[in-house]
């Protein structure tokens, strides 16, 4: 091997080790946001009709209808267009809508500001109803029927206000 080839091999090894160390360091102290969101649909539903908002949706709201007037949320997914998604320490709230007719809101609690997540959301039809299935790194998984936006005034935290009994655990699980 000639001197020039050895020099290029040394440079490539240095670059490979540097990239590896950067990503390992980025796991501990977030320099670059690597959180991603993937949304898909099934059963003839159109991914172009899906919008995912990230914001803060208080559990002390009078009804879910208040979420649709939130001026502080941002779009992190719209059709095939992905926006910036960034999770932070504490409560990370998401509002998923389909075709401006259906919605589901959920909260993910992040215990480390430096963690990166992969959000995999699927919207599908089952028995004539629209469902959201979520699989989020860190073990958060659920499948729930989406609510009609027209019913949002009767619901709080995805539950009928009269039946809510005041609990909310981030997943709306019973």
C-alpha cells in the first residue's frame, strides 16, 4: 500500500470513529434532535388527511373542545410533510386528527431531556370505526378508538365528562 492510500485510510478511520463518538455523545447530551415521527394509514384511509399537533393540553380543561383553539401547539406531521418534533423533559402532549372529523389526544411523560424517540402512529378502520395505534420507543403502546371532533364538547381527556371520575394517567387507560 502506497503512502497516499495509507493517508486516505487513516483519514477515513478518523472520520468513522469521530461520527461514531459524536452519536454516542449525542445520546447523553442532545446536540442534534433525532426524534422522529412516522404516520401510516390502512383500510383505504388517506395519510394526507392526518395532522399531528404537539403542544400542551391541560387536563383541567372544561372539555376537549378547548384543544382546538390552542394557539401554542405546532404541527409535527401533516400528510406526508413532517415538521420538527422535539420532546422535552416532562409532559409532551400530542393531538392526532384525521380528516378534520376525528381526534385523539395523548400525553407522553419524558424523564430525560436527552432522550430521542421514534413515534410510530397508525390510523386504521376496524368495524366501521376509526382507530389510532401508537408504538413509541420507551414502551408506550396503545390502540384506541378516535373521537368525533363534533363530540369534543362532551369529552375531556378522551372520556365522556360524566364518566371520567377525575383520573388521567397519560395513556387514558382504564
